[in-house]
C-alpha cells in the first residue's frame, strides 16, 4: 500500500504505542533520534524498508474464512471495528520515521511499502506472536550482523587489497607462514575496529554502547568508507611484506620481521591508528573531502617509507625495526596482556603517523606508550 494509506490505517495504533500493552514506544534517546533522522533521509532518497508487521484480532467466524486470496483492500478482510484496534507488532521506529518524512517531503506520498498482517482469533495468540518475534530473539552482536555479509566482505578484501594473499576460514583453515596471510575472523575484527576506532572490540558480546552502533551506521552510510578501509588494509599488508624480509633466526618472539603483523595486536594497532587519523575522533563530524585528503597523506607517507625500506639490506632493516626494543617493551608483567599489547602498538603507529612515517628507526614508536 502507499505510505499515506498505511499511515492513515495505523495512526490510532501508533499514537497508542502499538495498541498491545508492553509494546516498545518510539525510542527517544539521542542516538535513536539521529538514527531515525538518517532513516528519514534514506526514505526520501528512495530506500526500501523491511516490511512492517501489523497484528489484528478478528471474530472467530471471520477468522474461519481466511485466507481471502482475492482480497484487494484491507477493508475486505478486516471489518471497520477491527481496524481501530490494529497493533504494530514490528515497525514502531519505521512508522515514526515515515510520519516524520511525510511532513517534510511530498515525494513519499506516492511511494509504496510492504505491510504484512498477522491475523489471530484471540489476543493470546497475538501476544504469543509478539513474544516470538521480539522477546524470544537473541540480541545480535555486531559480528553476528556482519556475518550476513561475511563471505562477500572477505572475498572483496582478497580481490581489492593488494598484498592479502591468503585468508584462512573455518572451512579452509591454515597456519600463517608468510606475510599477507590472515584469518577471516581477524579481518572482520579489523573492519569493525577501523570503523569504531577502538583497539578493544568484543565481538562475542552484544554491543551495549549505542554510540558504537551509531558510529558504525554513520560510517557505512559514507560511500567512501569501504575504499578507505581497503586502503588501510593495503598499507598494513605492504608493511607486513616489507618487515618480513628481516629474519634474525633466533627463534625468540619478535626475532623475525613477520612476527610483528603475525599477531592481531599489531594489526589492530595500525588499523585503528589509521582510522583515527583518517576518520577523526568518534563523534566528530569529518567531511568526506577531509577524509580523502588525510588518507592520501597517509598513503603517500607509507609509500615513501616502503621505498626506503626496500633499499635496505637485511642488517639495515633489522636496525630499523629494532625488534629487541619491541620485545623488551612487551615483556612486562601486566594484567590483560592482550589489551596492553594492542595499546602499545596503537601508540606506536599513532606516533609513526604523527611523524609522517619519517623516523630513523621504529625505536621511538615502540617506546611511545
């Protein structure tokens, strides 16, 4: 049905918070309002929203006549008295967005949306339906939501990022033996960390921080965001390859160049440092043009450093990497070792970016924490 027809049909139910007792009201938090504003803008641009689910309780005699496959209007399968008691089972926030959009745009008046009707013969069945649809759901984590696009994301990283040569997946496991080899789960975590600009991303728990969700939504709405992440991954893979040339052969941790980006803390540190520089601080409004200029600077700086590293022999590369300093920095008895290591690498690569990649060696970076 058209958006105006839907709004007319459901206005009374919406104004009474969806009719059913306990139905979640329209969210009024700051982030919810900003998300809804984004939804209104998307509607005006022609976005297609998921179907709204409407519930109706009808008399038993009418219920027995269902389904009415020939019905072409709501009034044909719902009597007038029933329409006044319709319930919005799923779609309160979408309905609020449509109401707002109609007030500021005439284009929406000619648009159609899909409306699904759940018809029951008693309110008990309707409440059961709402519980199954809403309360019974397991809260989605960001990683679980990303699992919907998990395979295409990994495939695109391999196809678009030069230097990513092999990706290990649950169906195709393996062990890293060279630069450019990463696990699929680690790549997804890097994707999240780049957007949120956080070194600690708990992908196992539901993300309760609404601002994290908001940052993620706003970044994904920017057409350039995906390319910016691929560029950051390209810098990581290129440095990984350059560092791998050095091999002291001692067998100790961080005695080989490939050990640096062989673990997730260094990868997270670099990606988050680039993300913070390019995208800006979380919550800050950085224009697309400014992001493009910042990314171009980082790319240029890293290209200059890589050209310089490629001219060094093995001994000179070892002197530049200063892996003994890194090993000493990380060899501390601290709680939450993983978090500490991510912090060390983030501060290190943040310092590298601040110095425009023009450092005599990595020692001042490793000691920046």
